[in-house]
């Protein structure tokens, strides 16, 4: 017990007790608050530190859990494919080719996200989606002399071609 703490007000003693309890989580410090205001601020800072730390740990835990869920789902799909190939007596040579093909398709899927998988694309207006498709597909069409010339004479039609592609 601090010297003279029994002489302090009830609010100060509760604040001092709460401050002591909080500092037990992190270890005591050499700097000791002396007034009620200093101790209240120290308690508030400790609480903010705990909240911020807890929030960071919670975010990291959530991210790790999501990654584990994604990895588990992918692993489950590979296990199901292996079981299917084994149940149907597929040769190891053909099974290896199937695995390579699936792994390649998965890596391509990660590299090139199809528009159909982006749910928010449905919220974009049609004119904006046409512009988006033009910027995505237009450069490829511009390599061909016909489309390069057609884009100069009728850019709206080329935009529609890119949108329909």
C-alpha cells in the first residue's frame, strides 16, 4: 500500500487499486502517478493500450482463421479429387496429369479473377461497365489494324464489341 493512501478519498483509492491491477498485466513501472488526475490518466492510457492490443490480436486471429479455412477447403477439394481418381482406378500417370492440370487452373484462377466472381460488379451501371470492358479488352483489339482503324471511325461500336466479348 502506498504511503498515505488510507488518507485519500474513496474515488482515489479505487482509482489507485484499479491502476495497480492493470499494471500487474504489464509489470509495474518506475514512474508512479501521485495525484488523482495523473492516476486517472494512467488508467485511461493502460485501458486504451489493452483495447488497441486486443483489437490487433483479434484482427490477426481472424485473418489467420480465414487463411486456414481457405487452405482447408482447397485441401478438402484435392482430397476428394484423389479419392475419386483412386475409386475409379485411374492410373498414376493420368492422375499426375490431372493434378498438374488442376494446380495450373487454380494458379490461373488466382492470377486472373473472372468478372463473374466479383459480386460488386453487378452494382456498376451499364455505361460504366462498357467503359470498364473497353479498357480491359480494347488494347488487345488495337493490335489488329482493322480494329485500330474501326476504333478511329466508330469508337462507340468498338466499345460495344469490347463489352460483348
